[in-house]
């Protein structure tokens, strides 16, 4: 009797000899620091996206996920190695790719239809075809009836549907998605994931393959056939995990949760590892390099960071990271983000899977409200972005700067990061510590 089970994707590894629809071959990439030195963000990445698969780049902030996606799209030329399209070196933009961005990237002065038609016009689609293609894309993502709405009239989920419709309207062979559901609520994200997979599953039309960047483990287990786990500093392939679960997938099934746990173990083993003590001579160069480098700010707000610190304090000062996830009912990737923020501020240590309050963390928890703000200001001023911005503002005659100057500084020094996300986190941390004030209307920052 023939096997009627849902087929699983073929076994593919990073060394696969099959020609992919796009590939990275021995790709390394450096960004230039203001002092002229180089910061390596990707190290010797070889990876192929195969026809008919959904593949994810999963890893911590700053591991180069978005940079690798942009290299494969032809938006960035790698320092070393090559991006390949259908077996040939990629020159310029990859014509087979459309991208769904994290921040919607809609033009606010255009309607839903116009936001899609402007892309079709740029692609050189015949003018008599454009309205119908835009209508079909809008209908595909469930936005029929909202053609004449402006972005300001839409919810976050509806805005992202427009972004998806815009990408699909050009019938791309490859759909690239850069953390596309991170700015929508959980229920909307779950619905959008299912709809994207339904669209991809219709084999009579493109996209053939999807490459997505994510930090959400359950998301990639639900959507993807292969999950490429990246380590950071510099970004490199840590492990490729095949997902053979049949579709449609159920978040509650034991097999699903087992794969989620497997990915948890892989990431936590490298995200919050034991650090061996180094001799003073070895520490000095590393500390000097850290002082020069810009550290991306983890996307956690002060209330979350302090909340986790107080949670740990109430449990004797330490807890297993998996227990934190279970107790707080937060997504695993975001808990790791909060832990990384605490690490960056030197308030916790992370031996193995434990999160442990250190002496500075205990002093912070014991402090009153005003003292906490003073301590917070001292902690963030250890980070170069805050120091540089303080010094830049202090040099201005009127002691204020435009927000765009900060954004430009972030783009220059952390080009692999989402600058708006970094700016929002920067403002939130600075306000809590009474370091800077920020006025949204005038877009001005000044010292407090």
C-alpha cells in the first residue's frame, strides 16, 4: 500500500551540492567603524535556499541575520565570498526576490492600492496590468474593501498585510521576510503565519521559496522546513536543524514542543554560556575592543528589565531560564532579549542555563526609585552609544540635537540593525535614567 503520509522535505545540509535558487558561498562581511577599524559581522557562511522550501535564519540580535538576508537580496556586497543566484554570481539586486520588512515600510501619503501599484510601476509592469495585479494581491491577503484606506487608518496587522501584498504582487520566486511579525500582536502574528504558509503551499504560483529572519523559536518551527541557527560575534552557522513535522502544524503537539525545546537547548548553550576566567593580559585587549565597538541594544524596555530583576530577587537571586519562561508566560526569544539587556548592564551573570543576580544587581534591587534612576543612568553611560550622544549634545550651542542625527549615527555604526528599533530602545532607556529628554513633535533630544 502506498504511503499517504504528508511528505517531508529532503535532507539538506549546509554542504549540499544541489544548486539552490540563491546561495551564499564562503561569505564573510565587515563593517567599518568610525576609527577606521573593521568589525566582522559574518564569518564564512555557506548556505543554499532550495526550491520549494521555507528556511529560517534564527539567532540573537547582532548575529548578522538581516545582513545575510540583504546580501542574498543583492542589497549588500559581501566583503568576502559571493552571493549566487541560480548558479551564477549575483550582480546588483536579485530580480527573483521581494522583501517584507519588519517596520511595514509603507508610504503614508499613499493608499493601500497606491502603495502596491508604485512597486509594480517600478518593476516595469505594463500599466494596463497594474490595477488588476494590485487588486489580486490585496484580495489574497484579505484586505478587499480597504483599497482606498491610508496607512494611518490601519492596524499594525493590516499594515503588514499590505507589506505582504506588495511583495507578492510582483510574483517573486523568493519571498524574503525580515522579522515580519514582530510588530503585531500575538494572535495577528499567528494568523499571518498561517496565511503566508497557505499562499506558499499553492504550488501553481510563486513564491517558490521563503527565507525568513526570526528570533521566535515557535514561529520558525511552525513555518519552516530548515532552521539555520546562527551564533554571534561574528555571525556564523552554528547548526542546521531539519523540521520534518507534517503540515499543518499544531503548536500544542508533543512533537512540536520537542523541537522547540531542542532549539532552546542549542541557543541557550551559546547565548548564555559559561565564560572561563581569563588572565588579566587576555582581558585587557578584549575590554579595549568592547569599548570601541557599538553594542546593539536588546529590544527590552526598562520595566521588563527591572521586572525580571525583581522576579529573580524574589526567588533567592537566581533561576533557570526555562523556569523564567514558564513562570512569566513570555516568548522564549524575548526572555533571552531581556536577559541580554541585564547582561549588557552588568546586573546578572549567566552560568549555564541559570540567570544569577550579581552584586550590582542586588544593589539596584535594594535601591529606592530615585536611586534606581541614578544607577540606571550610570549603567547606560558605560555603553558607547549613550556616551557619544551625551558628548554630541553637550557640544551643541543650544544643547540639543535632532532625532535624525541619532538615527544617522546608529545607521553608520550599527548598519546591520533596524535603526528605528534601536532608536526607540535608546530613547526609552535614556528617559528612564533622566539622561535625555525627547519631544516626539519636534523630534529634538536634549540633556536633562
